[in-house]
C-alpha cells in the first residue's frame, strides 16, 4: 500500500497583497481559499493524508474555522 501525503503551506500573512487578511483566508463563494485546496487533496484518491502548515498564531483558527467548520479530516 502506497501512502501519499499532501503538505499544504498556508503560512503567509498577506503582506505582498497589502491585505489585512492573509490571502489563504480570503473568501470566494463564502469559503476561504485554503478550503478549496484542502478539499481537493482530501477528495483525491491518491492522497492518504493532508497536512496543513499554518503560522503558530493561526493554528487554532484553522482548526476551528476551516477543518472543523467544513468537516475536513
């Protein structure tokens, strides 16, 4: 059995966009951009695990407002 792991990097702070909100948390169709990346990997049959890498200060936000809210694993 082959195990493939996707590592999603979401550690930016939006400084190049000059945004108060990091771009990974900007919403498109009422969902943060990072949700779509995580969902794509979660639904991919070739990916066994998804690791979300976020800034330390964003970990709890990601857990509650993205992973739990949208029922991602």
